[in-house]
C-alpha cells in the first residue's frame, strides 16, 4: 500500500478524485495473475489512469508486476529490515554453589558453564565463599530449565538468589555476610556511606529491619 500511495502522490499533482481513482485501480491487484493476462491487465490499468508522464506510466506498470523488480526510473528501494533470530538453547543445565560448610549459596542455569562461572567470579560478591559446585539436571528447553530453577530456589532457599527468593532471601543474605564479618558489603538503604554505619546496621538487624539494609553489588542476577 505504501507504493500505491507513492504512485498516487507522484507529480504532476492529482486531484483528490484522481488520487482516489488511481489508488482504487491499483489496490485489487492479484499477486498470482497469470502471465498470459498480466500484460493486458497492466495496459488496461495504465490506460485507465489519469494523464501520466512516461516516468509515471513506467512506475505504475512496474508496481503491477509482482515478480519484477523496481523499474529503472524508480529510486533505489531500501532492503527489508530482518530481525535477528532469537537465541535458541539446545540444553540448559541447573547448577548449585556451596561454601565450605555446605551452605547453598546460589542456584542458576546455564548453557555455557565456563562463561557463567567466569561471570560469577567477576561480579558476584558471594563467589569468594564458593568451594564447591554441583551440576544438576539438564533440560532440552530453556523454558523447562527456568521452571526447574524457580522451583529449586523456592524449595531449597539458596542464600544469595534474589529472583524468586522473596523477603526471606534478602534476610538470609544479610545475615550470612554479617556472620562472615563482611560489613563493607552492607550499607543503609538510600545512604551510600560506610563510615560509622556498622552500629546503625547492627541496630536495624536487632529490630528486624532488614529491608533498610542494602547489599552493595548484589543484584537480581539473570541466568545464561
């Protein structure tokens, strides 16, 4: 329809009635017109159109040829924009990280163990406590792996997962860091300061106000 409008808008200017007539003549063109009838059909439509310049006649004829490329007199057309394919996963495996005492630190899924492990090693504040990793079930679809990950987090309560963990997940993470004397990882929410904050954080913990405490660098990690 964009090309139909372009033909109707071509110079010299047409009246509203002429533009409507030209658009009406072009709109019902069938893509599968037989070769035997195509030439006659094009000639009939072009002859029935309002007075056109030779260039406009060529353009109109080109628009009516579904198997032909744009006429030589037409300006180059932009190539169609093709969206990149969505990533596919042949397999995704569940994995778990544990500390020296066997506490479950984190549950995730990945289709590339090396890349995911390097990412945790670089970015995760809890990785310093990791001494063991266990690989679990493998799944043939990403969807099945995500479902299994969600259920495992909810039932096994890993310490540092944010997604699917709920408020108790944050409480577990703060408590673990305090027990391991990692006060530098904790700040008062909304106040990005550490000086003299430990006493305040201790008081917040004592009254159960874990939501007022933020863990520096801990984010809702996605899966890969």
